[in-house]
C-alpha cells in the first residue's frame, strides 16, 4: 500500500505486501466510558499473527452498537483486558498468513467479523486499526462487485440476520415482521428474508423518512412506527425479528407456533434472544446473492467517515438513527 518516491529520481517504489511495519495507527481506549475515552495512537504494536490467522491491512471498518456497549463496560466481566483497540467488522488485504492457513494468501481481499464470540473474550486488537489479525475461518473473500467500504459494513450485521433467521426456522412461504428495518441488522434481515429465504410477506417498521428505503429493500409492508402501533394491527406473522428491544410487543403479533427472535432487551417465551457467532462460511454461502446484487450493503449516507473521525462516527451511531451501516473508510 505504501508508495514512496525514489530519492532524486522520478521512480516510484511500491512496497511489497510482506513489508509490514512494527507499529501502526489505531484507535485505543484504556478505560471504559463514552466516546471521549477513544484516542488515536500512532504507535500501537501490529498484532502477532497466530498459526491459524491472517494479518489484514484494514482498508475499511464498520461500527456496531456492541462496540459502544463494550466501550461503556457493559460486559466487563467477559471482555478482553484493557487497553482495547475496538472494532469487529473489517475489509482489507491479507499481508501475512500463519503456518496453518489453508486457503488464503497474501494479496487476497477479504472481509469479516473478527471475534468469534462478540461478548466473550473479543479480540483486544480490533478492526479500528491499520492492521488486524484474524482466524482464517472468520473471514471470506470479498465479492468483487462491492468495495471495501461496502464490504466492511456487512459481516456482523449479515451474520446476525442469517443466524436469527436460521434459529427462528425461517423458510420459503413464511411471513415475517422486522422491527427496526432501516438499521444495520434490520436492512439485511428484510433482504435475506425476501431474496434468500423467499418469504411470502415481509413487513418492517421505521420512522416516516425511512419507509421508502424499507420498500426498496423488499418489504411488502412498511409500517410507520410514529403513526401506527404494529401490535394493535390485525396481522400476525410466522416470525417476528426484533432488532429494537420491543420483545414484549413482538410476542403479541406472532402466530401460534411461530418464533420471535430478539437481539436486545428482555423477551418472554416463545421469544428468545441469542448472540451472534462469527462465521466466514456464512459470508461464502451468501456470496452469490451479494454478487448478483440481490442483497445489497447499505452504507449510511452520512459516511463513510474518515479514520480521523471515529469519535464523530460513534457519536452518530449512538443517536440510534443510523440508516444501514456506519462505515469508517479510508483507514
Ligand atoms: P442500528 O444502530 O443500525 O439501528 C438503528 C436503526 O434503528 C435506525 O435506522 C432506526 O430507525 C431504528 N429504530 C430505532 N428505534 C426504532 C423503533 N422504535 N422502531 C423501529 N425502528 C427503530 O443498530 P443495529 O441494527 O446494528 O443493532 C440493533 C440492536 O441489535 C442493537 O441493540 C445491537 O446491539 C443489537 N445486536 C445484537 C446482536 C446479537 O447478537 N444479539 C448482533 C447485532 C446487533 P429510525 O431512525 O426510523 O427510528
């Protein structure tokens, strides 16, 4: 990536990908708190590469609400130790491979969610950095038709959408209500339900300015939550996928024998909550849908935010009003 001008000549020397520096720029925090604890450190050690890992030159990263919750110390008990380089989602170029890596090589363009378990021992050296080390099995080759910024926004959200639909037993011909259809996860649940699982009906909630987006993603019914309460409407669904934290209302609109999957907040049976597990094979499975454009990454139009504006990007994410993904690029 680094290109240096030859001294005293017009020659350009392209540094080979194997020339990995020892230090890198990364966002770091050494105490829990609001976005103000984040600092840009210019001399963080490039993480070591395990035998089953690749080192990635990160080109783009994306933020998730869990990055904020983790930084606030909400799951301190199972977190990795401080200081932390935050970030789960990334897209970039492989610059080094561990001895046991089977399918990836230097120069491959990859993307993924780098911590297998989000809450239990997430990586101390995350994706908001110039380099990050990640297990080969957690990443996949980036579809050629999407750029790094678009790719970086996908992994955690699309793996959550996919795992939730699988756990709910979603399948062709079933109906679904997506609560929070314009967010990072919801925008992908709508698309997967419609394009991959062949839902009979997809309904989704959002505020007034986002209803057109819901339709463009494949929702048959767009419910404006500022005007209507979905739980007071007559329709019932085979599956309700709650990304907002409305489990109590969600269970009221599920059909007998149906499933209610929630990502946050409490829920009573038949509702259930789960925490996503990172898995590169899900990205592989969904690749044809991404390559054909049937499933599209949605990057919030306020971004991508440059690497210097990670604090601003977090503040924006934390308004809870993001459309699709808050992406950091270039890095
Ligand atoms: P986002 O920040 O992308 O969600 C923002 C979206 O939420 C906005 O578009 C907003 O739309 C919408 N929204 C907010 N309130 C409502 C409402 N009352 N009704 C409908 N839509 C609403 O979040 P993510 O999609 O990334 O994550 C959603 C939640 O799921 C977070 O709490 C996150 O931590 C959790 N999560 C849990 C995972 C797990 O494994 N358990 C994995 C991934 C996420 P508008 O502006 O129109 O209100």
